C-alpha cells in the first residue's frame, strides 16, 4: 500500500488481480474510487496485456506521479500514467518487449516473480526479482522491454538463479522486498 502525492491510498489486491485507490477521508466500509487491472469493481479475472494483472504484488510512484505495479505471476512491471481511470491501460511494460508479449528470452530484461519496487532519488527503478535472485536497476527514460542497467546479487545481468553455497557478500538467493516511507 502507498499514498500518492494527493494523499490517496493505493492498495494492491492480489487475489482479485487489481489495484484500488481510496480517497480521504478514510472511513470503515469505504468504497474504492478507482480500480486498475479490472474493467469494473466486481471483476477478478486474471489477465495480461495492457489492462490485466495476474497476481499484482507491489506498487510505487515515481516523481512524476506515475503508478508502477509488479505483476508477479505475469513476470513483469507495468506503469500507469495519471490521470488514473477504471480499467486503465498501462503505458510501459518492463520484463517483456511489448504489452502483449507472452514470452521473453532476454535475461537482461526477463524477470521471474518481480515483487518489491522502489525509486531512488535519481528516478531509477529498483525491482526485486525474487525468482532471479537479484535486484534489477532500470534507469530513466523508461521504455517497453528496456534492459536493466544493473543487477545487485548476481555477477552480471545474464546470470540468474540462486547463488552458490555458501552465501557471499555479493550474492542473493530469492530476495524479497518492500519499501516503507516514514
């Protein structure tokens, strides 16, 4: 869950394959104001393409107010640009060459179960690629299917998977991550 710059609360709802926005003031029983990943609030279908999710997991906002969502079972990250609307189409996909692609063999762009997302002060996106046992770094400007600019936890962008035993200072094995703002 995250707050956007207007104070709206955004919550990932993985089992319903959607992300919801709630506007303040927050009260018990409140209805969401926007649903992304579904065409309507009462749908929960798994999806792909530009408008669907298959188990979204994490979200983050960049400095421009764009919403980024990790779509863990579709092995990708999607960007949504404001103003947000119900059933909105993504504007950028990371992890696949296009928003409609279903296969990717490029290890510099491929992800396996991307979970946590965070932006640094320079606007670079850090993606916890749990199944790839690495954290991928994507530097702006962002475009569909772009290669990562770096990988933490593996010796190169083309190395994926659990690190050798015993653990080392430079290796990761199935990392997870979330970002909290204090």
